[in-house]
C-alpha cells in the first residue's frame, strides 16, 4: 500500500529500512570506499553520498561509518561478501 501510515508498534521488514540506493552506498562503504570513491562508482555527487550516509546513520542509529557497516551486516541489510 503506497502512502500507508506506519503505526507505532508495526514491524517494518528489515530490507525496507534503507532504500536501494542506500544499500548501494553501504556496499561501497563496506569495501572501505571514501565518499569521493562512492560518488564516482555510483555516478552521483559527493554531497549526495553525504546525504545518503546521514540518512543511513540516522536510520541505523549509529555514529561511525564502521559501526554503520557492522549494524547493516548484522541486520542483513547487506551481505558480508
């Protein structure tokens, strides 16, 4: 259902926590890429990468890039490989 409200207590599937593009950023991040590298690989600006990183870190409630990757792997948002 597009545009449906999520009520408190509703369970959101783990894969839907982050967008497809945010998962792409996470996959680059787990390989140790910098924001500039990620921007080149994905064909977006470095500011857009920063925007996605802030959104990911907010959603996962983390403050470091390495913790971000660890949490994403633990929640199976991205694979270890």
